[in-house]
């Protein structure tokens, strides 16, 4: 019995660093969740050919990105997460400068890059990465029914799911 207890103890000791690393990665994911929520407001508005609420969501994302700590990410994707806060901030700057729905949609492509990368690796629940060959860009949305923010009502269903949670 003692030998079995010792083996279990050794196995548990070996698992502690793995679990600790997973907890660190999920902390980064938790920090990204409110950014994703604001991002999805923009995606939904643009898919509906609207811009109302976009500026407020961009400001919220910008503020949240300032507190985002890629140092809390551990594991195989930690290195990829390092530039996400800066990439989000730069994209928000472009969105602030955008005038009109066409330029907002173009600037949204830059915000979609780091968010899509995170969703592909972090796989948050009910978030899909979509790609439109016409716009030559990806975006993130809820669910798997295409709602294209780049083309809106002109080609709302243009695109396909390329990543994210199943």
C-alpha cells in the first residue's frame, strides 16, 4: 500500500507544474474575454451595416488592452500572445482615425488579426474565426453562421469558418 501511495504522490508532484501552467494561460484568456465581448459588438454592428456603438467599443477595448498582461500566459502559445496588447492598441488607434463605414471596416481587419489569433489558440467558448476570400480577411463572431462585417448586407454570408471552438 505504501508503494502505491508513493507512486500517486510522485505523479501528483509531476502534475502540479502542468496545472499551474494551464492556470496561467487561462488567466490571460480571462483577461481577453471582455476584449472579445467588446470586439463582438463591433463585428455585429458592421455586419448590420451600422457604426453606432463602434467608437465606445473601441475605447473599451483600448482601455482593456492597457491592462492585458501577456506574462500571465504560459504553455505552447505564450510566445504568440506577447504582441497581442500592442497589436490591439495599434488597431484601436486606426479605428479611432477611421471615418465612414468603409474605412472602419478596413481598420477592423487590423483589430481582427490579434483577436482571431487568440481565438484560434485559446478557443474560447462559442467564438468562431471566419475568413472571407472577397475581403481577404478574418474576423471573430459568435456561432458558425457567417455574418460578414466587411461586406455587410452586400454579401453577409460570404466566408467560412476556419477556427475557434466547435
